[in-house]
């Protein structure tokens, strides 16, 4: 007897929702989404002013403390003395210190001397002198008490600075070339577009509840210094067939534990259209972005699933309501280094002077000293870079030698070694609650050792040190990327160390770093490891070959 056929749709289930608002999934699917639905993160500002700053740390609602505070650049610090083995074990309440990291957003990396001095004063008055330049052109302060926050905001806002949406599920700081408007070779100055997007949309509740953080870059720099390949949305300077300067738009870049390079939409965007296109891309992320799982809530996952063609179609038909013309791809970057360190001419006959703080670590007194040095040499403008460096603009030709001497005397190297110039480190376990290992001091000691052991090494070599898997220091696109973890030393003890990624790069041939099976190093052995690999590269490299290119062909034994 034959078995009756089952109905064709008996086991058909509706696809599991990803929390996409545009498809009708408006109910929160996790705690973060629930908190955002309960109250917009921007509303926490008034509670900080009226309640928390007056009643103290213990009065803070946990949903604000570990959630909405980020909408204004505030993260609780890691409590001192908690080792990396407990990072993923202890609850937030035990990891939290009663102090905060405060991120000051510096869109385009643009600072006046008045603004730099305001940050320096806040650092000294409220942050125990701490000040770190980040790889997104911000400056971060530590040891901030909740009672001090309203006065800090007052001081920052008096000079045109802000912490609004410096963190959180929001449009964070907009990267820009530090030489915008002064570089003789730039394709276009993206500064007006940065200002327009900031003025129109930062602090606007239309974009204050995104699925996750959202990172933007806008630049016409020929060195491609804003690393457009790994931003959520990026506008890159190009010239179309009619000779008109504008922007090529890229979407869906990002690193962390699932790295992806951004995709070109192939559309030419006029300067006056940039803010509309930005709002359209951000709106797609808000409405179609995945909200069910936090680890899949970045726009890169949506772009990867849709593809560039569909993304552009939705952008044009549902958000812009007009078609964008096709446009050219950017020219290949004209420099192997993207940091703008050194002395170089501006288009107006003056010079800019880029210098390298040690892994971005500064302090309030040094910020004051930088401002004083710049002012003595006729400059009123300072810039931060995405490589944790700084630049003084508008130095007259006859003042160049003098400013270089003063900066170098302050240990702000204008002609640094490769290792000082190209080593980057995230915040690390000193302050960060998700870090597993120390980074800043480890990277600084590594620089000293490599300068001593390899004084003549001159090839570009990026060394990026990260305290956890999240890649704030961009480990997957570094020549040597170091991901912090606990490893076993030769005695079998669990100690601080790193998994090694080798040969990552962005630019003409972007690639993520190669992970050699079992390749790890303890923090103590790190200088020995880097020295060994750097010497192998020097011996084996072909003429003109980069470290990343060498890694792709090198024998594994030469990479260990």
C-alpha cells in the first residue's frame, strides 16, 4: 500500500526574522534592542545633568550605565587588578570601575589650538592627565567621574567640540584627511561634506537607534589615509569623465571577528549629494539591518548578503528617489604609508609637520605643549590622523627647522623609525573591560627593543597590537597583527600573549592577514619574534616587494 503524499508545505516554516524594521520586525529580539526601544539613548544626557551628576555613581540606572551612556561617549572603565582570564567570566558589575572613559569626537581630525587646550585642561582637571589619540581621530580621556561630566560638556561645547554619539549604536565620528584643503595633490576637499553631515544628522533621533555602530569616512586624499576599505560607508574622491570632482561611494567594510572589505556601489556622487546619499545608506542600515544577533548587526552582513547591485538599487529607488550616474573607481594610493608623518609642502607655500606620539599615548601637559609649539611657529591648526598621529598645519618655510627641533625635544618624533611610526595599539586591559592583555606599554616597549636591535630597518612595516579579538587596532590589515589572548609559556603557565596575523594590507591589493597554524607568542617573547620575522623579510625580499607580498610566498618556517 503506498504512503499518501504529504502536503508540500507541511514542513515549510517562515524564515526566521532578523529584526529588520522594514520587513515588519519591530519587537526587540535582544536586551540591547529592548533598551533602545524603552528610551532613546540621546535622552540620557538630561538625566546625567539633572540626576546622576548630583547623586553620584550609585544612582545610575544599569540600562543607562552600560547602554545609553555610550550615546555620549561614556564607557565604564575596567576595575584595576582584574586579570585577562576573568574578562569573559565576571559580570559587568564586577568588571565596572566607578570611573569612565570619555571619547571626544573630532570629526575630520580637525582641531583649533583653543580646542586642543580645552581638551588638555579637561585631561588635567578631571582625567588624571590621560589623553590617547585613537585610530579614528578621536581623543579619549580616562578616570572621569560622573559628577564632572556636565562641566566637561560645558567646556567642550564652548569651543565647538562634543561627545554626542561618540559611541553607541549611532553614526560615530566622521573620518577625514588631516590635510583636507591644503594638500596640493588632493582630488577634492571633503571638509564641507563632513560638516554638513555632522550638522544635519549627529544628534538627530532619526539615526540614533541603528542596529550597531556606524562608521563613516569622507576624503579626497590621494594616499587614501581614511582607510575607506574598512568603513561602513566611505566617500572617496574621484574625477568623472567630464572632469568634475566628486566621490565614489563604498559600503559594508569592517573588521572585528568577521572582517569584510567594503564594496563599491559604482556610483558617482556630486559634492552637494553626499549628505543625501549618506542619509540613504544610513537609513538602509537602520531599516534593513539585522537586529536579532549583535554579532551580525553591522551593515557589512547586509551588504554581503545583498551584494552591491541590490544595495544600490534599494538606495536609489526607496531612499534617494533618483538614480545616480555610474562613476570611476579611485586611483591607486600614491603612498605606501598613509599617516602624513614628516615635513611636506602645502599648496599655499607653507608646510605641514606630522609627528608620531608613542602608540597614540599623550597627556594633558603634552597637549598643551603641542599647542604652545604650534602657536610659537605661527600655526593655529592641529590635526589628528587615523594612525594615532598628529599634524601641525601652516608652518612657514623659515620656521620648519625650529618646530621640528621643539617637537623632537618633546619626544614627538617627526622623523621616527619605522617601528615608532607604524606601531599602533588599542586601549588594552589597563582600562578596557573586554581586553585580555596589556597593549600600550607592551607596544611601547616593543618599539624600544626593535629600534635597538634593528636600527637600520627602513621598510614600511605596520605592527598593530590589540587586546582582544575585536580589532579596534585593525589587526587583520596590518603587516603584523597581534590579537591578545592568554597563551602557555615554556613552563606551561598561562601568560599574556598574542595570536599572530601576517601580511594584511589595504590599498591596491587588499588582503586579510595570514594566520599560520599554531603561531602565537607570549608578550615577553614578542620582540624576539618580530625581530626574527623582520630579519627574514630583509634577507628574502625581492626588489620593491612589500612585507605583505613576501608573506604570501614565504615558507611557514620563515614566519615563525
